[in-house]
């Protein structure tokens, strides 16, 4: 396998050397745009992927951060409204905020408003479900970069195969002429350019995916901590409003019909017949 790889590499190097020799040994200076243009039609989807990668990176820099998930200002305002038991105002306030913590709080507050007799366990279960959904949304958002990191090399490989095919078609069209007389540089260049472009896009996407994945883990931890604090406060307020539960029948006081002393002769079997 190693020998065949070295033989293929020597073949393409000799082809490039032959092409340079035919042009008088001079190398033409070309810029980046000309190099990209030599990549062929495969460079169009690679260019689109590179544009999407840059847009996603810029978008995540502004949206995946602590203040975009949960902020101290929101927590202070929401905690004040919960202590006042003004859940309608809390619901309206959360609808004006775009934070993930606001979505969790809004679900719980809206449930309490629509169900005044809601128990603390129901509110806590609803908030936990919404919190898991928000955390899953954050994790799923950054996986687009991982997908691009996997797709870009595959597209570059397609361009590589097309360049190889073009080179070997050039060989077959030359009949019995030697390799040094063939113009193979164009196909070889296309193969190398598309491979390098796909790998470059993949490396960029995977590096930022690792960076944003760490940031998402930190934001999710902050979201869980803030949600546990605020939902716990809401449940405590609901339990105080409901009052302590009474276990068993209420104690009877002296003077109640069931506790008055019975008159003499009533339900006394020892006095019957006297």
C-alpha cells in the first residue's frame, strides 16, 4: 500500500515537472482567485459551506453567551415578582425577554396563572421539562458546525476524484505517447485544490465547534442553577399560599355533641330493667 502511494505521488510529481518543462521551466504567478477558479464546479458548494460557517460563527458569538441565556437583571426582576406572587406580571415580563431562562420561567408562570390551584410538584415538573428543551436546543445549535466539518472533506474528495478522472482521461486520449508529453497539470491541480479547500473548511468548523461546545456546557450549567433557584422560590410561595395540610380529623372540643357526657340511663346495659 505504501509503495503504491509513493508511486502515485511520483507519477503526479513527474507530470507537474513535465508540464513545467514544456513551458520553458518558468512558473506562472497566480493569485488566490485563480487558484479557486481552477478547482472546478466543486468549489461552488465548498464556497457556500465556507460562507455558512462564517455566518454561524458570528451568530454564535453573539447568541451563545451567559447574558443571552440568563442575566442577573432578569433574575432580580423575576425574583421580585415571584415574592409578590404577581405571576401575571411575571408572565408578561418573560414574554418580552429573549433569554432561555425567560422561556422556562414563562412556562411556569403561565401555568400558575391558568391554574390557580396548581401544586408545587406540577410547576416544578413543567419547569424541568422546559429547561431540558432549552438545553437541548443550545446543544443542537452548535452541531451544525460539526456537520459542516464532516461534509466539507467529502465534497473536497468528490473534487479530487473528478480531477483524477480528468487526468486519466487525458492519459487515455494521448494514445501511445509518453507521460512527459501529456498535459496533466490541470486535472492534478483540481484534485489538490478541492482537497485542500474541503480540509480547510472542515478544520475551521471543527475548531469553533469545540469552542462553542464548551461555552454551551457552561451556559447550560448556569441555566440549571438559575432555574432551580427561581422555581424553588415559586414552589415555596405556592406552598405558603396553600397553607399547612391537616392530617386526620380535626380535634373535637368539649361541648361538641360527640363529646358531651351522656345522660344517666342512656346506653347503660347495667341499668336496664331498674
